[in-house]
C-alpha cells in the first residue's frame, strides 16, 4: 500500500498570493526515513511549498496526507504537533533570547504551571552536545554566528522529536567544515528514523545526502528522480527548462593599465592586510567562503564601513573615501549583495530607484529634482538592461528577483562617471535567463574599458567570467589566480587553507 | 575565555549595574540626610510610587513586543474617575467591587488599543495617542466637573491609607505574578518571542495578533488597577490625575533596561528602574535640591543610562571583533 | 547594449483628476471643504474674519508641523519640541528683559532653538542605535527642566517690553496677522524642499529604506541631523510667536504640543514609520483640525469633547490605509484566482 | 470602485464622529443649565452669610437656613441684561471649586435675563485659555470674566477683547492691570496673609517651626499670600517665635503634594505647623498627617467638602481649622460687576460703586498694581463647629 510507504504526501497543491500563483498543482511524496532533496531555481516555489507543509500558508487547493491520513493544518502549531519541524533558509531565531529559550520556544517543558528551566537547560546542552556545538545554552543568539544560529534551529527541530524535519538551504551560509558537520547530523537523524526534506542549490549536498530528488520549476511540479539515476545535465535541464549553451559570454578584451589598487587594508575582526589591483577592461573575481571578508573589503572601499588602515588608489590617485557618496563621486560603483535591503527601495518606483544616486547631478541647480530628465534617463537605462516592467513607476517590489537585479544594474549604469564596478553576488537568486543577461552586460562593461570586480561564491561564474580571481580566506587574501591557472580545486584549496588550522586552534 | 565571561557578566547584567547605581544613590542621600533610610520613608517610596511601579509592569510587556502605550494615564483617570463617582454617589461602595470595576474598565480600554494595533496594523504610539485624548476626555465627561475626595471616598480610601498594607500587597502580588508570568509561563515566552522576532514567532505557530491584544489588555487592566489604587491612596479622584505621568512609566522601563525595539527586558530591571525614578522624586526634597530641578535630574539620568548602555554594547562588540583570529 | 528585446517601458505618468482625488491629499481636500460646510452650520461666528483672528495660536503650532513631517518621513520622532518651545519662550523673555534690542532677542531665541536641535541631532546621529523616542524623551524632560530651573520659584516670566515684541502679533491692514504670512512663506519653503528637492527625496529614501539609501550615497546621518536642527529652529519660531501672543512664558508653555503636532502630521497621511505622506497632506490636516477646533469652540462644545473628537478622528484616519490595503489585497487575490 | 467606497466611508465616518461628538457635548451643556438651578438653592446660604463674616479668625458664621428665600429674591434683583451674553472662563475643566463658581455666575446672569457661556479649558494652561477667549471674541459676547492661569500671558488676547468692545474682568486669579477692567478679589492679600499667619501662630502655641506647602511655584495667588505672610511676620514682634523652614511646592498634584508633605515631616522633626494655602495641597497634607497620626497641625485654604474628613479639634484630626471664601459668591460678585460694566454703571476706575444684588454695595479699590479690584471680604473660617453645615455646599 502506498499509504504506508509514504509518511507525507501532497497532491495538487495550489497557493495564490496577491497577483501571483506561487504554487500550481504540485505533488510531493516523502518516504519514511529518507532524505529527499527538493530542488529548483529561486522563485520556483520551494519555500512557499515548505510553508504550506508547515502550516504557515494555507493552500487554496490540494490535499495533504500524513501517514496516509488527510490533514488540514490551520497554523504552524498544528504542523508542529503533528511532528513536522522546519529549519528555514534565513534563521528565524529570536536574537534577544538565549539558546535554550530559542530551542524551546513554543514547546517549553512545563510542570505544575512552571517552566522547568533547569531541565530545559540540561536538555538544550544535551542537544548541543549531540550536534557537537561549540556554544552554551545560556548564550544570546544575536551574538552567535549564522552557522551557530542554524545549529540552534536544528537543535530546535530535534527538540520537538519531529518525525519530519525540513531543512531549507541549510548549507547556504556554512563553511565546508560546518557543512560536513551538518551532513553528519543529517545522516544521524536519518538513521534514527527521521524523514528529511532538504532544499539546496548545491548539487554536492544532494549527491551527498539525498536518495531522491523532486524538482519544481515556475511554481510547477516537474518530476521526482532517484539521485543515483539522473545525470547532472538532465537535472539542470529539469530545473531551468532548457539547455544552457553559452552561459558565460566572456568577451575578448584587451586588458589595459592598472586603474585600481588596494594596499594593505585592514579592519579589525573582518579582514587583514588586503591588497589587490584591477586593470582597465578586466573582470576580477573575488571568491572564498561566505564570511571570508570579501564583501567587507569592498564595503570599506566604498565608504560603507571605515577600514582601520590601508590605502586605496584609483587611476594612480590615492582616494579619501569617508562615505559612499565620496566613492561614487570618484567613479566607484557598488552593486550590493542584498537587493531588497541594500540595493533598492522596494516601495519606490523603478525610475526613482535608478536615479537616486544621481539625483543631485540631474537636479536643476543641484537642488530641485528634474523629474522629466530623471524619467527619460531611467527609461533609457531600464530598457538597456531589458527590465520586464510596464512603466518606470511600477514599485520595485512588484518585480521578480532577476528583474530587480537588472534595476540595480541600471542604477549603476546611470552613473556616467563610472570607472570601477563592484558587483557583490550579482546573480544570487537570479533565474538562469537573467543570469546570462547580467553576464552579457558585464562583458559589455569590460569592453568599454571599465574595471570590474565580481564577488561570487558560484564557482562556474567565477571560472567562466573572470580574468583573474582573488581568493580570500578568513579575512586574508590567500591567493590570486589567472584565468588559465584557475580551477575549482585550486580555488577551494586556497579558500580553506587556514580554515582547518584555525578550527583546531579553536577546539583547543 | 574566563576573563571574557566575567567582563560580560558585569557589563551584561543590567540589573547588577542598576543595583550599584541604587546603592550609590542610597548612600549619597543618606549621608546628606540620615532620615532617608528609615523604614517609614522607604515604605512611603513604595506607596507613593505604587502606581508607576504597577504600570511599569504593563509597560514592560508592551515594550517587550516593541510597542508603546502612552494612553495609560488617561485610562487610569477614566477608570479612577468612574469609581470615584460611583462611590461618591453611593452607587457602589464595596472596595473589592470598585477595584474590579476599575480593572474591567482598564481591560476594555486596553483591549481597544490592542485590537486596533494588532488588527488595524496601526503604529502603537499613534493609536495610543488617539486614545490618550479620548479616555482623558471621557474622564472629564464622567466627572462632570466634580471631584471625589475626602469624605466621598472615605470607605474606599481606608484601603490605601498610610499605614495599611493594602497597596504593598497589591504591589508584591503584581510583581510576583509578572515575574512568574514572564519567566515561567508559556504566555511570557510568547511575549518575548513576538518582540524579538515577530515573523519567526508567526512561523513557529505563535498567534502574534492575540499576543499583542493580550499585552495591551494587560496594560490597560493594570492602568485601571492603578486608577483604583490612586483614588484609594490619595483619597481623591480628579479627571486630570497622573496627567503626563506615562512618561515616568516609560522612563522607568527604559532605565530598567527594557529595549524599545522589543524582546529585551526583565521584571527585576523594571522594578529597579521604577525604584530609581521613585527615589529621585522622593530624595530631591530631602537633600534640599529644589524640586524644580527634579525633571532635569530625571532627564539626565535617562540619557546617561541609555547612552552608557550603548557605549558598553559597542565596547563588547569591539572586543568580540578583536578576539576574532585572522 | 546586451540582450535587447526592444521592450519599451512607459515613462509617461498619467495624472487624472480622479487619481488625484483618491490620494490621501485629495480625500483631505474634500474633507476640508466638508469640514468648512459643517463648521458654518454649527457656528454663526464662523466667519472669515473670525477664523483669521483665531488662527494665530494654532499657526504657532503649524511651524512645528513642517519639520515634524521631515522627522516622521525619516522614520524618527521628536517628542521634545513642546519643551523647546517652553525653553526658547523663556529665554526670549529673559533676553529682552535684560535690555537687548529686538533683533538680538529674535536671534537669541532662534539660536536657543537651534542649539536644542543640535543637541537632539547630535545624540540621534552619534547613537543611531537608540530609538529617537527615548533620546527625545530624555531631552524633553531636560529642556523643560532647564526652563523650570531658570524660571525659578516664580515659575513664570513676563515680557516686560511688550511694545518691542508687538510687531510679531500685529495685523497687516488690521485683518491679516503677520504670523499667517510668516507661516505661509515658511510652509511653502518646507513643502517645496520636501517634495521637489534632492534633500527631500533623500529624506523619503532614508525613511523607506535606510540601508539602501546609505548605499546609494545618501548621507543618512547628515540628513537626520539637519531635520532635527530644523525642528529645533521651528520650535523656537513657535516659542517666539507664542511669546508675542502671551507676553511671557511659564512652565506649562508648549505642554502637549508635541502630540498635537504629531497628530496633525499623522492625520495628514505622514506615517510614523517613515517614507510616506506629503507635507501638503500634513498642512491640510493641520488646517482641518485647527478649523474644526475653532468652530467647535465657537459652538461652545466642551473642550474635553473636542479632544475626544480629535482623538477619534486620528484613530479613524490611521485605520483607513490598513482597511484599504486589506480590500486591495482581496481584490488582487480574486484577480489571481 | 473600491477606492471610491473607501473615500466615501472616510468622509462619512468623520462626519459621523463630528456629529456624534457634537451631539454628546451639546447634551452636556444643556444638562449643565438645569443642574445649576437646584445647586443655586444650596449655595444660597453662602450668598447671604459669607461676605458678612467677621474678622479673620471669626468664631462662627453658621449658614442661615432662612436666608434661602432672600437669596432666591436676590437672583432676580439687579438690572436687566436680557439679550446680553456673559462668558466665564475658568482655569481648567473638572474642578469642583470652579463648578461652584460657574453655578453662582450662571444664577446671577440668568436671573437678570442674560445668557451665560461657560468655557472650561482642557488644561490649566495659558494656551488653552487663549483659545477659549479668542473663541469668545468671535462669538461677540458682551463680557468675559476670567480666572487666569497666568498674570501676564492673557494680556494681548484680553486687550483684543476690550478693543472689540467686550467688558473684561477677572476673578479668583487676576491678570495684570493692562488686561482687565477690574478684578474681583476673593479676599485682600493682606487679609489672607494675616489670617494664615495668625492661624499658624495659634496652632504652634506661639513659637516653633512651620512650613508652607504651596501649589505650583508660579501660582500668582499663593505667591502673593506667602509674601504677605512673610512681611506680616517680620513687621510684628509677636510672630518672632515662628520660623518658616521651607516653602514646598506640590504643583497641585495629589501625588507630588503627598511627597512634599512627607518630606517636610521627615526633614523637620520639630515641625509644628504646616500651612497649605491651596486646596489640593491641604487635602494631601491633611491625609498624610492624619494617616501618620502626626502631632503636626495643619491649616490653610481648603474646600470644606474635601476637608470635612480632617477637620476636628482633637488629635484624631489633622486640621483644627482652615479658611476659604465661597467660590459661588466670588463668581456672583464677578457676575454683578460684569453686569455693571456692561450697563455702563462702572468703568473699572477706582472709586466706582455698584450694587451687587442682595450682596450689597461694593466699591472698586486700588489693587496695588495700577488696576482696580473689588474685595469680596475676609476669608471665612471653617472649624469643627461649622464644617458639617458646609461640607455639602461646596
């Protein structure tokens, strides 16, 4: 009987948000004690699907069966009670509370009307030990690293004695070692009989852990495959819907003179003694693990944060950058990593977003906003990057991730004094089609002779697009590889060189 | 590692710091005026500030959810004025009944705040500002230009008379109850959760709206209780009673380490914060600081305490960064 | 450039009368007209001349609506303004009573307000972690405290040389109070700056998303500082004109103004959470509340009742966007299905 | 479409609120008028007796029940002012003292055929009073009687009123000479000061420490009485044994007054008398003393209804006797003087005379500040013998 084989089964789930169909008739089957990967591009509906399972969202259509019985969750509480726990992509911790409080939030141990703190602390310690965590139950969550917060979330899921645990991109912000630790934990859980749904963008995760994989695309169910029977190419095709041929249109550009240089820049606690340079027409990659200090270096260059020491040169001239405006005046443009919180004002129209950095330049007499000029200009640049929008007055929040990123690019292009472009994870959360377009724009910019720095964690785009790659590890530049020298192995090697040593030190 | 935890304990424990400030203040005042540290005086500090102290508990809950309530003294006046009139005209004379009526009224006022803030998604300060005007106006309407005082409330005032233990018992019960509620019950956890990360709370199955409504209802109920207590202690009900004192209550919480952005704060801290505010009010006349300087001293203390807190937090962050190896 | 699909994006904004009417400001204008009709019905004394005459006291508060709109648009709040009014009013009297010529008196008053604003601004920008509600609560108590101390045992000070300050409370052509013209000019400047200049745009950017604004090169702390300083300055204008109308100051001067001013802004559609609303809305709302209070006063409605009405209006006004949002959402849901 | 509905709802809701608010308050004002009538009967004895009360520490002045009829007659006496509107502006809403004043004022004006407009500002601030007076100017009333929250602050507004032809007088708390035509003073400053210092002397047994618990530090009346007390004390050697240790300010707030009273007790163990020339302060202090069973005695100015609880000659009561005038009479005097001003009988010049109904004839005297004043009479003493008769009156 199929009912007994599947611990969780969902049929024909449809979820509608204002204006969009987030899920359209999707299916899903989870076997008892299996690790099931759920894959798909950003915006494919994975996260929404998870929230339907955990009762956060109520589906408009469809049925859900838990151990063969149909269930209707009215809220997250019901799902928790039914033994389904989730660890979300962005840790949903309570930053002001302790680890114990976080773990037991919502299912405190209560005896005689009193919360049993001692028992809970002991239990929390037990859970943390089980996960080999290096922090204490009494620590405040806000002070912990993202990885540690993630671990707390897993401990929380464990503490509910859940039968089904959902992990939504748990490795996204973990280092290789931490990921390894997580794999171990997942294996352990599976052996204990817990069924696990695992969402990840990393193929590595899937191969390492899952036995079956379900793919979603454009809010629809595409198929479920056995991991050992499907090829990588087929899986990619299932995810993006077509074969990607020329993903990385790296143009042949003659590299010019050095235009940008950082010398010995340090910022306590973030990076130390960083030096690098960029030539005209060159695309320079910066990679390394999340938290290696790549973004922080570039933020210091752009005046977002203040470095403790170091010099920055642009076109041979030493710069004094105190605030972002200074960097912009010099022609250093940053496309920040996080579109919704750093790159765009989501409630504003596209046009206003594009012209915000240059409003002073456009303004009549430097004071009065020139709406006409602004509209024309933003129209021009938004069209140039081929944004899918009806008018320039559409709020940025109404666009998809890829199109939002294009608006950020248009915003950068609009700055006519541009000399150096720093792109921080420009393709993060962008669908494949838009990705290719962004790479193309990057190529065009290089052709025009601008210097480009691309911060990225995605190996293929680093290898595909960059002339040179700087690798950072734990706040230091550990190496610089030419296009010819660069390979996945060498980059990984450089990005982890110190990690293992440091790990040992910490353990002592 | 050991060093760090010790340092962290000292700077991290807001309560210890406040206690130290209190002790220093106490010693200082006692040197200037030895009568300060007498049982009578200490008793009076608690009695005269019972209202602030009780309402600070409710404000603690409200601020834990990242909200604020500036309508409390209006609620207090509305409830206080109503029972004052009831007993003046001998409609209700039972002390217990009057207390209950005041609390039910406060509960209603608070629930209105909660409903509009939770369901209408209105910023707490704006919503409670509206009700600040409304309930205060209602207090005048109820009073119809009458006070209830002295003889009118004689029987009721017996409860809060100097020398009786009624107000102290209410104070102790409230603090014990809230200490228990916030630390030892599920509901208390929910309040912290909603203030610390409302989205996470929603995802983990906490009904955020209901928690908010409850919190404002609790605040209102306490304001109603404080209204009754005010009438009893001062043997007078006036429509302008405790006008402007909501800021004292907020100040007590802020000094006590309750974060305005939610999720952080404790009953012990609130108690100490309220105590500091009370002692300032009590001590200044005793040490011959003209009472007109009272406000300035209070304002300076609020700013110093919050800024000191920010600076220590920055130092701790800085130290954490420096410890990071590279 | 790359990937051009020839898609064109519309950059023409169609402004129709209907659209304008359904903005908050449009609704306020309609309400403004309705309120005037209502006012004329409840009070026979509601004539243009009488309204002009009664306006000045309220207009003094209107000075503060202008910069308060800036501060609310930033997503901040300043509850110390009532105290600044008190402090600057007090100082104005002392400066004049010490025998200073009138220009010095005015400058002294404005300088005092400026300093208060600088203090607020410095604290707010040096400690951006602190909610502005707390820091201005502190300065609220301190500013009034300083005024109380300087007023001393008497608690009030008279402006002895009343002839000197009279020009501020005179009426041009015996009908139009000077203050109306001053407020008008300053209101136009503030409105133009907020709605039409790069500085105004920056304020909205900060209020909508502080981080994005910062990344886009907006000097967040400088803008906040300027807003607080303007707030202090305008509070001192209020203090100055209030002194001109009361020939003195006392410890209760300006009490509760902060809430009235914030109420006017919020009623005008300027959200306390930042980034929303226009000063035009704030000003119309201020006028609506003012005219309503004048007419209700003329009809001898109980002053407490007036407060209840203002409070109720405020709550209804802030509830409407939420209700409208819910309706729009339901509409979209239906469209998607 | 939905938008339209929302907008309509918005405007409708607002209109509804306005109407509701208006209706409610309208009812309230109407209610106030009939309420004044029965109250007037109660106040009547006071009308008869209080002004005639003898010297300050008068032994007794029992309210004469038979005076009721006379008072009713008084209400109809005086000159006719039908068609004229008289406004009374009190310090703030919700104060029973002024409630009595309003009743007295209304009784006289309506008894003479005039119309009364009552203005109770929302807060006891100058700003609120200015708004109210401005509104009265718009309405074109004939006379304004104001109990000022600040001596100078109303000058511009009141001058504007006088320029508009409105007669302005003040009662209870005066405005400066430029802002008024005359001032109905409840009691001469010296008389009050004399009465209070004599009471202190009496209660202290001739010597010892005493303290004053006042209202706000800027309260005009209290400050002038305290000054009067001080100068009388200095001028006469019989007060040499008295020592004023402190003037504390309770800001007319029960809580702060309580704090201050308690502070006085703990700071000055040898304190013999507290004098509180303010109704809120005296009530708070009375409660503190009585609750603590302190031997310190209290006197000052207080409302009989609030103080009945504490007045008594034995040790169980904290206040042997205190003083006040009848607010209703004071307002009646203000009403009569307003009528006189409106009818042109007086101009506000020193030496003018007018008849205040059955209260008799009054003369405008020099107020000592460049303006004229009308003194109601010396303050009236409330003691254990008469308090029972007065406590239900006001």
